């Protein structure tokens, strides 16, 4: 744990500035024991300030009413919570229950890592050019952060196209399946990379978003004996 904290601090220092919203592994012990190791990559935090971290926020997502997610987080994180839970339990959208009735489903977020491409505050609608510019300026730091997290599965929530070719080359040869426009799949024995919509997209429903990813994950695990 001490080694992890030192690495986490070193990793945070890669991103310069006074208004960085730090992210990464939510809970070290649970991530370490999780199977598979899962990383979500989104664009930026919808926030006006940086006096908080994504790690702390995701560790405390439950609404104080004891029903569902805390205010302001449901639009994006409903799909993320259900999809993540399904990856670890093997359930699909319809079978895993309702977090408005059973908030324990939300605890699954303690098992994952989560990062934003752009580490400084943004709005409800991300500016593609600003996110891409941030990636370009902080490319080596972002790549090093992901290398440190060392995920087996990466879900790109509308962020796949921000990353340059050399990032994907680091995963070795990947078999591609791009037949479904809603989810492009890249995989090999060690990694599953999923080019998905943003979790709060309007193109497909939450259920469809979730089940497409769960099916791809199940197929990958069966194919490679994970």
C-alpha cells in the first residue's frame, strides 16, 4: 500500500497546474484483487472547480436518500455502474436489479480505475478541440498513467479517437471487430479495448449500451479463458 501511494503521488505530479482534478485507481485493495482489471476513460469532469478528486467522488457515489446515485451523477454514471457491475457479476442489464432499491450495486466502482483525458474542469458539453489539445500537451503523462494502472479491459467512453497510434501499438497486435457502429472491439489474449459511445449518449439506450459491452466482455473472456 505504501508503494502504491508513492506511485499514485508520482503519477499525480505528471499533470501540472493548479486546477487538476486527479483520477486513477479508486480503491487500491479492491482494484488489485479485481478480475478483470478495468479502466474507464472519459473526456473531462463537469465541474467549475478542482477542489476534489475523481477517486474520492467515485468512492462516494451513493445518494444520501439511500436511493441511487448522488445528485448530478446519474446521467453519465448510470450506464457506467450497471456495465461495470455486469462485467464482474456476469449479469445483464435486466437481471442485476435496481440501484434505487439496492445501492450496494454502486459499490462496484471501488474495483475500477477511471480517468479523464482532460484533467482540468470542463462543462456539460466537452469541447473536442480543447480535449485533444490537452491530450497532445500531456500525451506522455496520460500514457504513463495508463501503463501504471495496467488494465486488461479499457472502455473508451467517446474518447478512443483522442489517442494516437503509438498508444495502441503498445498493446501488440489487436484483432478488430468494427461491424457494429455502436461498439468497436479490439482484442488479443491480454487486452480488450472497447471504442464505445459516451455513457450518456443519445444514440442508444442505457440498456443497449450496457449489454453490448457485457456481450463483448463475455466473448473475450470465453475466447481467451479469462
